[in-house]
């Protein structure tokens, strides 16, 4: 169901022409920083893939892909991508990328089942990236290192925006202020709150947080959020440091908490709520894939092309994720609605309500 947050007294800080220019500046600057930080080179990505190969991503496992039939291929069915997690891993193998290096691409997708609103559109644009790692890199400590590199690129990009447009002031904490917390620790910290409300609470308190273990079962049997079983590793237990940040979270906890993935969330002062910028993780190896497919009751996926490649050791170990392009621009330009950044389809009543609230949708 669609939703709309109307910030009281909202007025855009930039007009539409300034906004269009700023969007290009942000995208150019950030992707240059991202590729330098993680040693990534750009590749061209597909808008659609053939159905039945196991390459398209299921995200939470319930979204329906947009599909169509191809006349010149015997009416074979293709699907518009949801994201490129599995395609990127196949591409790392095809390009023979060495450990410590990787790829990134501009990913465009259609997600027909989104609940449309300030943060969600039918159209999704993100930087999808993937990097080859070694067996020794499959730790929470390495995940944190990569997260900090990406977050540092975001902080530098925000500083550039503030220099170019003085009406905008810095909002993100410095990189050493980014808090890491496991989803189970977050549940214990706010036991009376629902998962999204926990995100609001901790993001408001610290400004920026990375929640580890998205998709794993928590102590009460629930999950913080869903993840498909065949790309992120949300089940492996790493017995090293699982939480470190600032304030009372600056500590090392014992092992026993599963998950080598997570979500990067910041506080959005315009919308007065938490704001997810990126989902990323160390990808499944053979053991994690088998374990997660079994838990999800989806062992039949082992017959699909991607899964056969992984199980036959044809794919490298990797870490990867997606970073929302429109989300990042929305945050840095202090916009109230993603429709101020990208052109999409919106319900007519939402367009009218936005116009009345001073939110100019493209």
C-alpha cells in the first residue's frame, strides 16, 4: 500500500535545474570514490535475464519479477532484474578477476511490488558492486572494513555537495562515528519495538549504523528482515568481534551470532526517520548455500545454472552489494521524496498531495 510522509514546512533547497545538475555531480563524484576505495572497474550490466537460470535475485523472496517473451528465441521468457548479486558473481568468474579487485555497474530495475512512497519507487537505480575475496576474508572484521570504506566515500561526497551548495549543511557522522551492531543485539536493546522502529531509534541516536545479520533468525525466532537464501551469507557464525562502534557500543562481543551481511542505515532529518542507503554482504560459499536453502525449504534451486556453478567451484568467493543512487542523491540534497530525484509513475492522489505539500515530483 502506498504511503506519503509530508514534512511540516518543507521547501526544496534547490530548484529543479540545480537539482538535475547536482544529481550528476553526486553520481560522478561518488562512483569515482567508490571505485578507487574498493579497486573496482566499471562493467556493462543487463536490464533483463532469462528466466529459469537462477540468476535473477529474489530479494526478500516474495517479489514478482516483470517478465516478457522473446519472439526470436521461441518465446523464451525473460525477466527484468531485481538486482545483480548473482550475475555479478558469474561476471567475476568470466573476467578472471583476482582477489582484492572487483567490478561495479549502473543497475536499473523495475520492482512492481513496491509500496510506493517517499522512499520507494517502481524504478530502482543503484550502483551494484562485487569484489573477489579469499577464504580468510570471510569474517565480520573484513565486512566492517569494506563498509567503512564505502561510508567514507559517502561522507566525502556529502562534503563536496555542501561546498557546491552552501545552503546544505553536513549531516552524516564522520566515519569513526559509524556504529556496528548485530540485529540480535539491536532486538535486545529495544525489545518492545518492531524491527523498523528499532532502526528508527538507533539511527536517530547515532546518525549512522550498520546492522549485521539481516536474514538470520533472532533469539525470539523472528528475522529482522528477509533475505533470499542464495546470495548473502546470513547464517555463518564468525567467532571474532561482532560489534564495535562508538559510545556504549564500543566493545567486542563473543561469537555465536550468525551473519556476514548487513544494511547501512542513516538518520534522515528531513523525513525524521531511518533511511537505508545500502545492503551488502559476504556471499554464500557452498556450505552456507546448502544450509540456507535447506532452512528455506528451497533445495530444488540446486538444479539451477547459477547454483550448479557455485557448487562446482566455478565461482570465486566474493563480497558485494547495492547502493541506491536516487536514495543517496535524495539524502544529500535534502529532498523529501524520491520522485524529486527520478522520473517514475505515481498514483494521482500522491501527486496532488505532494503538490499541496510543496514537494515537486518530476
